[in-house]
């Protein structure tokens, strides 16, 4: 027989058990929803989201032509970095080759204008018309595929516009932004030394920091 005290104890325990059972059912229902929830189909807001535009793939470099084939750039750069030519002649030749390539490729954007490697690749045939101007092993390139000066230092090429290029050589010291740099301007003129670099841009190793150049201090 159930005593009045036992009946009261059971009545007090029932609400707690009901709450526990309800919480357990809620957890099970949430787990089932996560497992069985429908995936977004065509036409859903997620599916219609604009995807990120992929980077355009680089055009492949055309193969080197058979031996004996004369390429346009080889005619222009035939004396490149040779003892009988000058550094100015080298920079003129590079500018001439790029200008001629731009004329042949046509369009407002004949090839990508940016880093040294992009100009080099354009001369190797990575351009809209797939025109090869130079072989991969031409003396104007180093083993990394960059355009270099006669001292094997990568050229600095700045595209002021489609057909206005500034081409800079680091000079014999092979250090860019020093006093012996040589730069060809878009109009074919050359700048070097103090005409190219303000005094603050270079510091000869034999001059302590803060001391003016010898020419300036002797005036």
C-alpha cells in the first residue's frame, strides 16, 4: 500500500523527469535536423551567389623555332651586350624590340605591362598574337627568364603608358639606385648620375652618412 508520504514524493519527482525527457528529445531532434537538413539546390540564394572571378590563365609560351630560323627580336638585339657595343645601345635595342612587338600584336593592351618577367615573356611569345621575338636562351635573358643588362643584372622597366617605357640598368656595380645607373627615357634620351638620382637616393660607400658628395663640398 502506498502511504501518503510516498505519494507526495512521487508527485514531486514527476515534473523533474518530464523536463529531463523534454530536453533529451530536443537534443535528439536538433541532431537529426543537422544530419538530414536539405542541401541548397539550384535557384537557392546560396547557389545564386556570385562566385569569385578566377585569375585568367597565362598563355603558354610557344616552342622555340627550329635552328636557323631568324626571329624579329634577334635581328634587333644581334649586338646585345657585345664588346663592340655600348650599354646605351643595349637599352635602345630592348626598347626597340618591345615597341616593334607592340606594333605587331596590335590593340590597346598588346601584352601585360608590369614586372620584368612579363616583358620578357611577351618577347618569348606570351602575347595576344603568340608572336615569338626571342628564343629562351638569348643573351638578353638570365636563367630565371628575366631581361638583364650586360652585367647580368635584371633591368628595371617602368611602363608610363602603353608605348612609353623607362628602362633602367644597374650599371657596372650591379646595384640598382646607385650613382652609376643608366636609364633610357621614352623619348630615347639617357639619364645617369645626379641627373637620374637625387643625392638622397644613393650613398657611395666611401662617404659617411650625412656627408655631402665630394663635388658638392668642394664648391
